[in-house]
C-alpha cells in the first residue's frame, strides 16, 4: 500500500545515553538529561536538506549523508516507500564521539521522525520493530535502547533482533559526566578488545552486571562494587590513559565511576566528593536521568529547542 505523508513538520527530542555502565558490556544503558532536538518535514522539491546547530555544526554533512537522514531513509524503506524530499533541522547538544550516544541519538531521531511523517507509520512499524531497526543501523542495542525507551535499560539480541526492557532507577543515583575535549572512536575502542578473556574475568563481570541491575534499581549503596568490570575497560586503558586515570582516581575516592560507552567520557553514578578536581582538561556536567526516551511532537522547533545550550543541566 502506498505511503501517505503528513503535510506538516514533526519534531523529536532524543536523550544522551551512556552504555556498558562498567560490567554490562553491550547490554546495559542509561538515558541522561541532555538532549538533541530534531525536526523534519516532507518537501516536494526533491533531495535532502539538513541544517545543524550546536555540536557538529560545520563538520557534519548537510545532505542525505547525515546520519539522521540516512536513518530516515532506512525507516521509510522499512515502511514501504520514500518521500519526494526532506528538510531536516538538528540542534545538537550531545557531544560528538565522546561516549554519550550521539550516533544513537541521531539514529533514533531518524527512525522516530520517519515513523511520525507517515500517516500510519506507528502501526506499520511498532515500537519493538523500531528498536530492532535502530539497533541494526547502530550495530548494537546498548545505546539505542535507552535513547528510545528512557531510564535504565537491559538490552539483548535474539534471532528476531534486538529487544530491551526499561527499568526505573532508584533514588540516590546521581549521574555526573566528565567530558574531555578529545574525541574517541568506537571502532578503535572495539579493536583494542581481545577475542577471548579468562573465564574467571567473565564470571566476575557477569556477577557484577547482575548486581548492578539490583544496585541501580533498588540499592545504590552497592554501586561501587557493582561497577567492577574485567571485560573491556582495562583493555582500552592504554588508548585513553587520561580516562583510565580519572576512573581510577574517582574509584579510590569511593565514587562508582566507569568509562561511558567506548569513552573517552567518564560517568560517575554517585556524586564525587566536594572539591574533587578532575583537572582543567575535563568539563563536569551533573545530569538528571531521562525517564521518557525519544519524544515526538508535531510542529517546528520552537525558540527554546533552537538554543543549542537550552536542554540539560551542566555545571
């Protein structure tokens, strides 16, 4: 059946995310209160026009090579057809290539916008299918799941594709991110991982991942032991020594600190001690936990959404 497209614009707000959370490699993720706002509408003049404000402005492509546009095109294919043209406006606040899910935010934004621009898009591609598609485009579900669903997510993949559940986070979890100027590449971080790990390390990490689910949802006082990892962080340390050193310094201070995703950002799940100084190379941002995930509304971006520093709390 041919697609019928909405005649007006739609917009979506997508949260930053932190994946792995220490021992939950490629499976656990957390949505954070820092957001990109993206709007799109179908045009009749053909082609794709993208404007970018904020993070990545002047660097990211402004045509159909942009990740939001590519995700939209893939979603339209899954829905059964392509619009004649697209106009996309991105206001980015999530730092690029820092381990805070900027690519997952772009993918989820594209998937959600395409669904919303088709009159019966949500029926044609339900939430479970949207998650599967986003995970296929990203390559793994650990960031796209919290970006789409919000909260603390446990994601896995079975023969049908990616699946996930979102869990409520206990009071007492206080995310702080330490963001460096330097960027990281997920591909390089993955290349540092060995093909096999010792059985004892796998067993220890599995136990801590299970404990982390309990600590995040019920007993935050256990977050320090629950965030011990032996699968990926030590292997990646040589490639980002400043990140490894900051994680170590925070943990010595009894802060449940981990590498955020593939780094180089550091995530602390409990508050650093007063006066803790990470050094001048780090920005410290205290963020809330996002509980809603990607939120779609009708209309163009308003004045607040167009402000590249208006969403999220930083200090």
